[in-house]
């Protein structure tokens, strides 16, 4: 294809992950012509290396844990003969493959033109799309360009992942076999999930977090209850600790940690999993040619958050390229994609309310939160009342026997619900109710009027709302 060729369409989306393909699908549904450029596989990290395959593996881990619970707690004389790793990964890969085919089919049906290749901005409305070794054609976007190139795992200086002994969250699921021991570096959602998964599969797990608690961005009670649950499962949780050095050798990795007390401790593990966050991918994107630059942290910040539009009119950003308050979560990216597509179509959509976007960790126990933490609410000047109820105070919580809690942060007595924080089994499926409560600025007294089913885990949310409204039954 000649370099001087130029083609046109309404919208060019660079990156086919959750943010990119959701933008493309919605824009096409609104009658716009869309070109989606992806240099790897449509679906991005979430579908192929993150959300979907990891949750498939965590479901398998839950089944393994269930066998032990059946034997040790319920008198069901079941034993685990072994884990057929090849069969497990084949099921995981089939789930990913079917999802991938579904996304590709949906894009085709919607009329989105998917181009496999790399794209670089050449101006505020132009993009050069290269395929293979060819420089490719220059395209012009009549309505706008959407940057959705995602992120990659952060690494540490001097610690080079090799896919076997030192791995990142992108390759941990695909490393050979099951390690007998693993050191997980990073106590955010990704690190906690991988620590939980490996423990369920029989590994000795050490989980290291530099902050003073796990999930340091969540409510402090979430970190406390999560740590209790993980330790109960035999995970060695070390908060306030830092990695000083790590040296791979034939049998694994030797790490030296500095503890919260300043002491040095050596630790050997078959595998070191680095989960210290993710960094935006902008290399080769040609930002300067369009008059754009990243901020100090590498993000592409919007000038207008209500439209997710940069300082260059017509260039929008979605997904992991966005700095906070965006959350770097797939479901937030879906919302961002809808917003940008509708903006480009000339509609006036509501901005994304990031405070009302749920945040979930799919470990065992799970955590799920939406809205403000108690500390955040106080820092913002709210007159706060926070009520916490252990899940074991409910009959269904006793049945599950995993501990956990419900915590609701509200204004005053029975006032507006500012945040809901859950720890325990299946709380990822319980948070949707609280998302609506927080998103619609509901008051605890209003929510307390609605009857929750008994016996369920969700009734603990209702019980806390009753307590906030001054009508507590099992919770004062």
C-alpha cells in the first residue's frame, strides 16, 4: 500500500481491549463508520491475560477449596486425588476462545472494520495504520480518534521477568505447571487474587505489600478482614515490607525482604510473581505529532472529563491510559467507551461517576466496595456514621463459615449512603445493589424500607441499613 494513500472514516479507535471495542460497538450502533486497530488480539489484556482467564482459574480454585471444606467441616468424605493442570488450562482456554470469537463476531455484525496492525497519530485527525512490514495507509477521522492502547505490568529495576521463575500478572497463568511455593509481590487486587489462587492449588504463599495493609486504597476494615481471611487459609501476609533484592537460581528465586521493623529476612520460593501495578502503553503512538503528551506518570489526561476529550479537540481517551479518578477496571472502560461513542455521535451522555463504580477482588474471601471509604468521607467533611456487621451474625454467613463483614458509611443517622464495603463469600455478586444505592444518592432510611430475603448473605446489607435507620433487629 502506498504511503500517500489516505482513507476516511468517522471514528478511528486505536486499541481493541474493553475500552476500545466498547467504543467501536456503540459508535457503530449509532450509525458511525468505525475502524478499530489492534496489533494483538481483540479483547485485550482483560479477555486474554487478565479478568477472564484469571476468574476461570479462581473458579477452579473455589472447587478445590470446596472439597477440603466438605471433608473437614461437613463430614463429606471427599478427597482430592490431583489437579490435572493440562485439563484445567484447556477449560480456561476454551472459555477465553469462545469469548474472543463472540467479540469478533459482534464487531463484524456491527459493521466495525477491524484492522490488525499498529497505529500512530500523524496529526489531530489523522492516523497511519501499518500492517506487517508495510508502512500502511494514512487514515483521517471525520468525527474523532479514540486512544485505547491499555497497559502493561510494571516491573522492578533489576528484576527481569522470565515467564517461569519471575513472572508478571500477564504471564503468571501461563507459566509452566504449579509451583510448590510462590512469593507474591504486591497486595493490591491482582496480587491478592493470585496469592489466593496459588494457595488453593496447594502452594505455600507469601504475600508482600509495602503499605501497612492489603488493598491500601480500600477501607481499612476491608484490608483487616481480608488479611484475617487469607491468614486463616495459611497465607503468610507481610505488610509494611519491601523487596530489597531477588536472585533467580535453577530451583527458583531467593528474595531478601525488609520487614516493617527494618529487619532483613531471606526467603526462597519456586516462583516470584510481581504484581506492583500496571503502566500505560503509549510507545509508538505518536502523541507528539498530534500535539499531545503524557503526564508525569505516563497517562494521557483528558482536558474535559465529562467527554474524556484531550486538549486536542476530537481526540478522546478510554481505559488504562486515563489517570485517576479512572479506575483501570474493565467495567469502567465499558462505561468510558459508551460515553465517548455517544459524545462523538453528537449526544450528551452523563459523565462516568467513578465513585459509583464497584471495585471487586475475586480472592477467597472476596472483597467488593463502592463509594467512599470511612476515612475519605470524613476527609471530605461529611458527618459520618459507619456501621459494621460481621457476616457470621447471619445464618447464611454461619453456613459459609468464611467470616467477612458488611460496612456501610452514611451521613448522620439514616442519611445518604456514601460507601458500602463487603468482605466474604460471593460478595462480588452482592455489590450491584449497593452500586445503585450509592449511585442514586439513596438514604439508609429509604433502603431500610426494602425487605431482603432470609436466609441470605445479602440480608446483612439490609440489617446494616436498618441499624443506620435506628430500627436494628440483630444489629444494634
